[in-house]
C-alpha cells in the first residue's frame, strides 16, 4: 500500500512527459533524496503488482520518467492517478510517524536518532519536529523522552503507564508490517488465550462477563509482549493484604499459565505483574476503560452478531473468540477506510466462491458498519472479514462427522505442535484423529483416513496421488485447500438436481435489470416465492458486486430465504454490463436453503465449474441447458469417486 506522499509522487510522474529529478522531488516534498529513492522502489513494486505494463525509468543526471507499453496503458494510468485526488481522507503523516517513533522507543532500551531516521526515511529536521509531538503524547501518561550521550533516546516513566499509553493510543492496532510483524494478533492466538482464561475463571467459580474476558485477553497479549521484550513492572507494591483475596489467587494462576520458566522472570517481578492484574480484576469498571476494546466497539460487535443471528439463523453471540477478533480488527479497519488505505486480497475471488456463507455474513457485517460509521468497506476487506466468520462457522458444526486426518511431514513429533494447533483450532470439534508420520514410514489401514496432507515434496505413488500439499506453517490459502478436501455433497446427482430446465432462460437481454427480472419471474413462478426473495437479492447487489469474472455473475439473496436450494440460470447470446467494465453472458441466480448451514456446501461444487476457464469457454460456444449439465457433471465427477 502506497503512502500519501508516494501517491503524490506517482501523480507528479503520471502528469508529465519529462524527467523529474530526485532533487526536485526532494524539494517538493521536503524530504531527503534517500527518502525519494526508497519511495521510488516502493512505487516500482506497486506498479509491478498492479500495472505490469507501466514502468518507472531512471536515468543518471536526468531523473525519473514513466514508460508505457501502449497509449491505452498511459491513458488508463493517468486516469487512475488523477482519481486518487478524490481520496481526501488521509491520516496526517506526522501523526503516523509519531506513533511509529513511540513504538520504536518502546521496543528499544535506547535508540539513536539516526536509527529512527533510517527506519522511517525522514530528514533530521523532520525528526526533531516529530519528537516534540512525541513528547506531547507521552506527557498525557506521565512519560517523557530523555537522551543519553552515545546511547540515544529512551522513555522515562512507570511500566504500567507505558502499557496504558500503548492501549489508549491504539498503538497495538498498527497492522501490516510497519514496525514489528509480531504485533499481528490472529484469531488462533486469541482462541488459545481465551480458552485458558475461561477454564481458570470457571475452575475458580469467578463470575465474569464477555467484556471482562475480552479485556483479560488484551491484558495478557500486551503483558506477554512487554515481558518478552524485557519490560516488567518494577514498581514495588503497597497492598499488604492483597494476597488474601480471591482475585490475587486467580491473577497468579492466570499469569503462571502463560509465563513459563523460559521467560527468566524474577520472582519479585512476577509478583508485581500478579498484583497489577489483581488490581485490574478488583476494579472492573476502571479495567473496562483501560482497554483496546472500547464499550462502543463491544456494543457494536454485539449488535452486529445479533443482527446476523436474525438474518442468517447462525448464532455467534456467545463466540468470545470471534467477538475479540472482530473488535481488535475493527479499529485498524476503520483507520484504513478513513485514510484511503484499504488492503488488497490476492485470494479474494477464491475465498468469495469457496466460502459463500461466510462472505455473505461478512458483507452484511460491512453493511451494518457502513450504516453505523458512514464508511464503505471494500470487497477485498470484506474478504478478510469473511475468514473470521468462516473459522467460527466451522466450529459451530456438530462432531458427528468427525474426520480422521493423516499428515506426512519431515518434522519430528515434538515439532508438529504448530500444525496440530492450527488444525485443531480451524476444525474444532471436527477432528477425531490427527496422525503425523514421516515420509518413509508405512501406514496401515490407509482407507480409514478422510484426507491426507503433506508439508513436503515427495513421491506419493503409494497414496495414489491423494495427498494435498500444505505449508509447514499453514496459512489462509492452506485453510481453503484443507476445507475442500474434508467436505462435500454425497453424490453428483444431488448437485445436478438443483439445476432445473424450467429455471433456465436462453436468449438476448439488454440490461442487468432485464435479466434479473426474467430470473425472478422463473423462480417465483416455480417456487411461489413472495417479494422477500426479490428484495433480498437486490439488497445483496447493493452491498457488494456479485460479478465473479470470466463473464459470469452469481446474484443471490443477502440471507437465505427459500425452503430449498435452487439455481435460476440465464445463458445470454450477447454480453451485458453487470458493473463498471464487467460484462457477463452467464448468470446463476443461486438460492440456498434457509436454516441449513450445510446447504452452503453447494457453492463449492458450482465453483468447480465457475473457476475452470475451459468449461466456461465450452459453454459459451454452445449455450444450452444440456451442454451446461454435461460440463457441470464433468467438473464435479471426480469429487464423488
């Protein structure tokens, strides 16, 4: 993602046919020539990923110029750059730098000004200007910056005030990889912490609430991060009777569960941490104030989950892990939207097709967010939200169809813990046995396993090519592959039966609206639907685009409304515009059965056709119902062998 300055540099280059020198850009943007050089490297990477036919050329003594492969590419690029002027909401760059400087100060015992300048690519004068703002922020927490000759700058103050600053200034919500990748908090880590905390509170019969549990998770996350970077609460305690309290025993049990002996934490320091947590447990109302997750955020998340329950008949209202994850994701998401920094997702289309229920729930969540904050969430950001919901959807499934999974890996058994944790969290209550073997080990009763995965490249002839490759440290792409390997319909005919000849329109159309009306008519006539189905489909169109590429669109209700699953299909003899620069000829209006989450597995089989360009091309060459059914059967046949 480009910064505000990098966007403006790109605009300068796009709107001239002459070279612009590094010195001229440095003077224009009041930064060093080294900063300009680094900015140009970032812009080049951005162009490689997004505009591969547009290049930055640099010539010594002349400067930089944009080179295009064609006039069309030039016009398109100039238009894009000029459109960036409409992105009027950028966070003040100095404020961002100030936050980064504070984080760097927190992360180092001492840090020189030159190291800060190198990390942030700023000039010395800019550093001194920013340092004044840093002092202003820190003073609110009785903290200040001092300098020691030959060592550098450091923060002076109490550790408890430093942690309060981290929380209140939302410094732990700085995502991406701006300062420290270890700050990324994922739902798996949150689930592990919340599960341990829940067990301890339950064991001690301690009355609690979702809010307190959420705040405890945040407290533990920040405490562990600070301790592991060598920052402990050193202030002696003045609570002589506190050890007699129940809250002290609970705080001690909680911290001992997370702080292992390898932390090398002295007994006195651990005692101070325990007392700090105890005082927070005792003063619950104050504790709720001093948290990343504000009351407003908590109330909004709870409201959205209740709305999702009403619309989708899926109950997340008691899913603490999801609530914490969404709450912690919300703050940086709002930040990105307000300042034109929404992230791109390389897996957007695949996730959209693979996890339709989660995507629709995420789209509805985005719709509620827009109504509440008056901010529009991009389709790519909705993709990230859908992964949170899909993790939780999987954990809602009953365990009667628990799976036996085999993983082939060169890891020693003691080293498989990360993969084991990942699988058990992703597919909670869905795994009966998770077996690890090395590539050269033989395994009996191979047919007893529902799926086989490997972290390594090896000859899989012994497994008849049935092994799915995953990463040594499984990521979101692996989750998609694993999920597909584990679930599906019971037969090809069960999928084909959802496509009826009487629900097919073949012919010409002038517009998107005309096609939708034809498909509405077919569906309403066949299933005697009321206006709620039509309205729900139109509501979904207003929330997010249903164009899926390859001249295909798949409109569907915002939430399930019908008693059975069906597809009304249009095969057009001409292309129509579905969205800006998005033409379609094949339209699947998909409706899945309400109150049946398993019905959404239907989307996976349809995606096998939609994502195969060969099948799509063959259908476009012969637009008949019979041809489509033949191609769909071929696309899904291997799933039921």
